[in-house]
C-alpha cells in the first residue's frame, strides 16, 4: 500500500513539473512585454531595459524557469501586472467561491447520476433504459452556458426565486449548482450504467440470483460496489477540473471564482496571473486524481496489492 | 437511435449547405428597423431580430455553416494528432509508449478551456486559430482509446504472423492495425465532433471564437445576455441550435456503440 501511494505521489509530482514547463512556455509566447505593463507604453528603452534586468527577464530561459520553479515551490507565484497584488493571495481569495460551487455541483451530480444509472441498468434493454439514455445524452449535449442563462431567466427573472447572479448566500448557489450538475449527472449515469451492466453479468451475481436473490438486492449488495470504481476515478478527475474553476458557469452567474479570474487574466494578458491560475488548476487536478487513486486503492484490495483487476 | 442521430446530423449539413437558399434575410446586415432594441418574433422575422436589426433565423441558419465547419475541421485536427499518438504508443510499446503516455497525462492535467483561451489570446481569434486550438486541447482522450485498441490489436495473431513474415512496421500499421481500428476511430470521431462543437460554442460565448459579424451560435448567446430581460428569445434559439447539433452527433455515436456492442471504453 505504501509503495502504491509513493508511486502515485511521484507520478503526480512529475506531471506537475511537466505542467509548469508547458505553462512557462505559454507565458513566453504571449505577446505582452511585462516591462511595458509596468512602465507604460511610452517609456523609453532604457527604462524598459532596466525593468527587464530587475525582473530577471534578460537571463537565459532555463535560469528564469529555475527561479520561477523555486519561488513557486515556496508558494510565491509572482505579482500580477494588472492588479498589483500577489498572485497567490488573489487566487486563494477567489478559491472558496469556486470550491463551494464545485463541491455542491459534484454532490448533486452524483445524487442525480447514480440513481439514474442504477435504474437504467436495472431495466436494461427495456423502455426505462432507452428513455434514460436519451435523457442523459440530452443532458450531456446541453451547452453549460446556455443552460445557465435559461435557468437565470426562468428562475431569476420570471419566478424571482433566485438572485440574478453573484455569490450572495445559499439561494444564489442553487442555480449555478444545478447548471453544473446536470451535465455531469448525465455523464455519470452513463458510466455507472455501463459498469453496472457489466458487473451484473458476472458469475458471482448470477450465482447470487440463482440462489434466489432479487435483482435489486443483487445490484445493491454485489454489483454496485464494484461498478462504483470507474465512477470514483472519473469523479476524482472531475473534482479537480471543477475546482479549477468552471469558467463558463462563473461567467454566466457572475460568480467570483477562479475560472472567472483566469478568464480576466487571459483577457488582460496578465502573464503571472495566467501562469498562476493554470498551475493552480493543474495542481488541483493532480490532487483530485491522487485522492481518487487513494480512494480506489482503499476500496479495492486488488489495486493496492498490484494484482489484476 | 443512430438513425435519429444520422437524420439530425444530415439535416444540419443540409441547412449549412443550402444556407443562402434557406435563410430569408442576410445574416450580417440589418434588415429591420430595430437598432438598439431587439424585436420580438413576428411574421416577417419568425425568431425575432437582434439588437443590430439582424434576423435571428437567418443568423442561426448561417451559423450552422460556421459551427459545422469548425466542429468537423477541429475534430479532424484532433483525430490526426490523437490517432497518430495513440497508434504509435500502442503499436511500438515500451519506451515510446511510456514517453507518449506521460506527455498525454501532462496534457490531460492542464485545464482544456483555460489552455484554449490562452492559445487563442496568443494567436488572435480567427477560423484557423480556433481549429488548431480546439484540436490541440482535445486529442488526449482519442489518444488513450486508440492506444488501448492498438495495444490489443498488435498482440493479435494476424499481426504477429505478418510481423513474422517480415512485414515492416509501416506496413503492419497501415495494412493490419489501422483498418481494424477504423470502426473505433469512426465512432470516436463522431463523438469527438460533439465535443468540439461544445468547445467552440463555449469559446465563442467567451468572445474568443470566430470574430463578428460572422454569425456564431455561442457568440449570439453572449450578445443575448445583455438583453435577457427584454428579449429572452435571443438567448433561447441559438442555444437550441447548439443543443440540436451536439445531440445529433451524440445520438449517432452512441447509436453506433449500442449497435456494435462495444463496451464502456469510450468514456
């Protein structure tokens, strides 16, 4: 078990290093001169050169990367050009809003998706299965920003049950959560359905049913636990993705989260902030992956012992 | 189910192809005197007019052209990159596989939409940049699936036999592995198109899609948000169009899967 954990962590670290390299390269391709951002467009060349030297931008690339990585490891992601604040503190101040949204959305999508998947698998091949398949495909095909806008119009404008965007308390959380959760629910229900169907075909389930166990009991006590495993992996990956900020939903609902922050950073060509948010997102995805892997290893002894699944 | 999907996709292609004949008005020029105030649906303008006096129906019809072009072309880019990497990793195995898969894992970790936004900001919004950008961020899933398939195919008897007969790798891939992976690749292409369509719509919504005045469904929704109090229909119809297109490809793809009985590898 310990070996497995260490391997997964090492892998995560490796991925993070690769990510930081790519992020760093992106920053250099973006056509914005930091010195101009600091000193203004009309500064004379000597001022620009001085700022270049001060920011260390005249050093060779690998040295710049090494310094960046070193600072990043100490939690310093630089200073934003536009906001004149520490990148790390800006990101951390916007993170709670995204975290709340992400966790609620994940919970709701699992709450909706798992029963849908179970129902579809229980009535496999018959009408409810087909209906649920179409429903989940419809959910997955809906553009998130459109769904959000429609919900905003209906819920905030016509019914007036919910505020028109912004993060102002529990009622403002409802619409964005539903928007985010519906698509994922459709996706999860498909995954669960397929793995449940496969699990129900296994010999041990047939034996149980041959011994008189009802379909639903067989599903609940035997098949479900095994079918949940792929779902755990995917949900873990998704959590990382959700936490890194769902730009579209946050834009529609004016949610003060990281996704929106990243979008503003890109629009303003605020390079340190862009790099910071991308790196932060990647770190969250890696963490989510790791959490899913560990959960999986805990649930499934075969994984931690390195045997065939 | 795939028939329904096929019909939807076909109808979309028809609309895109015959846009000039189908659209009642010019999508780019103002045809109604409603500048500044979107007009409600009426006999002359079945879906209303937008804030610049342009007919919404015509814009949606012409928007089909852009969406379909971007969706299919971006998918082609995605497939090229993904299939190449997947085949190489699955066929050659060993070190090649490890390196390619590590690289894929790193790309998977980077948030796709953020990357796409960053790339577009660098390359300036335009048809080509959108295609390349969407292709660059979407290939990882295809690569994984194709790699798994290539891995299993490479170990099958007919490939082993051909290799024993002295066939060079290029011939093995072209004549034996790839043709057998084609059904999978086709399905992934169809499902992939639904993904690229959504990604393109999202980028357009954020203002990074094909630049105006070319009608783009995502951008139409974004423009509509300013008027959602007075003219909610502006946001509804383009979204329905996107939904229709994406659903069509999804139904088609999943219909194939159900028909052929493939397992859950396509997540």
